[in-house]
């Protein structure tokens, strides 16, 4: 009963380093999302995917890249880490859209990332 | 643009107290409205939803009614428990975006329930 699994849970990076945040879901969901959560700011959508091979930008995509080679996996890559990317990152998935098909988003437990 | 405003926290209540967390929204059209809950160290979970005016969403003793006339979706619970301590997010779906599930989240309200 894994749902959405994110790794790592915590990471500290130096400015300019790169890393990949992993996200995997075992529910065969087509839709996947990456959000960042900053204190007092709610969640902002970084990138999303509506199926394998299809990705698109959300509200705050600058400094990030994604890929979706399989239905299960949706990694998020930071190429040149900057202090402004210090945040908690959440991956989510859904079978459809909450509005049109009554399918809620399922969230992972998050990755807490600090850039120093 | 569309937005969600929530009452600022943190909110601290004694066990069995009545809870209200205010949420108002600005939106074009008729968005669906949601409450998500985030327990410490976990991701968000959908708590309840309402898809049209006057709908009442309910779950685990929580309720919220979609009020179009006041553009509100306040969360209520008659008797809170310590286990309800969490951060609560009001959210709406942006109907202008139909290719994906664009959900706009409020900033969250932290609730602490003390015995």
C-alpha cells in the first residue's frame, strides 16, 4: 500500500550543486505533479505530467527540469542549486482531475531540501 | 486571477472545542472547492470537497459548505481531538485549465489541539 513514494526525505546541497528528487507511484495514475511548499505560502506547482512522455510547466518552473519515461516515475532535477530553492517538495499523482472526474490528488511525504 | 485566502494561524484549541477555519476565494466561473489536511511529517490528504454551490462536503466529523453568495468555504468541526492537530489547506480548482488538475492552495492554517 505504498501510494506515492518520495526519496530522499532530507537533503542539504551547496550552491551550484545538482540533484534529482525521485518520485514513484504504484497506483497506475496518469497525472503526476511536483509542488514546492514555502512557509506561509501554500503550494506552488512546478511541473506536471498527464502521461508517460508528456510534461509541461506549472507556475514556478524556472531552475527545474522533469522527465516522465514511465507511468510510475516522475523525477525532478535541480541543475544549479540556488538558496531560493530551499523548500519542501511534494510529488502528487491522480487518476484524473479532481474537477472533471472526481479524482483527488495523492501526495507523497515530501522532500525537505536546504541549499547553503 | 483566482486565489484563496485563509484565516491566519496558528489556532490553538482545547480538546472538544468547536473549530472554525475561515476560507474565502476569488474565482472565475464555478470552481470546485477542497480542504486538504497535512499531518506532521506527511504529505497533504484530501479531507473533503464540494463541486457546486450549496454542496456540503463532510468527512471525519469535519464539514464545509460551498457558499457562492459569500465566496466562502469555511471548515467546521463540532468537537476537536488532539489527533486533529495538523495544517489545513483550503483550495480550489481552476476551471480555466482543463488539461491538468490546476489546484490553487491557500497558505494553510496550523491547528494545535491541547488536552
